[in-house]
């Protein structure tokens, strides 16, 4: 049952992470760059999960197994674009962790 709603949950989590980023910038007027970078990275990863499950018709197990793989030959152009967004999001989260240690 949870697999049926996984794509909706991932889009919801993407919206929530983007809402937190906007709240930090516009409502609280805080420019904590590390938090903003990590929230944008989470947004991109959740968008990748939702797009792969929606447009590529992949199930939850295949989507979660392929998150860390670099093979994209079986994906459509929309899936490749979503996968690239996910890679950028993963890089942003790693960058925010590194910046958190040094800033």
C-alpha cells in the first residue's frame, strides 16, 4: 500500500523542503547558506524520486535501488534530466555537510 503513494509522498517532501528554504530566506531573513543548500539538495532528490516513479513507471524498490547507480541508458530524456537533478541534489547535500564542518 505504501508503494502506491510513494511518489506522492516524495513530491510532498519536495514541497516541504522547498517551503522550509523559502521560510528561512524570506520570512526569517536568515541567510544560513548551509541550511539553504541542504534543503535545495533535498528538494532535488525528492523531485528525482517522484519523477522517476511517475514518468518512468518504476516501482519503489527499483527507484530506491537505482538512486546511487550511474546507469541511465534505459531512461527517457525526462528521466535522464530527473536523474541529473538528483545527482546535483546529492552533491549539494555533501557540500552542505562539508561546509557545516568548516563554517
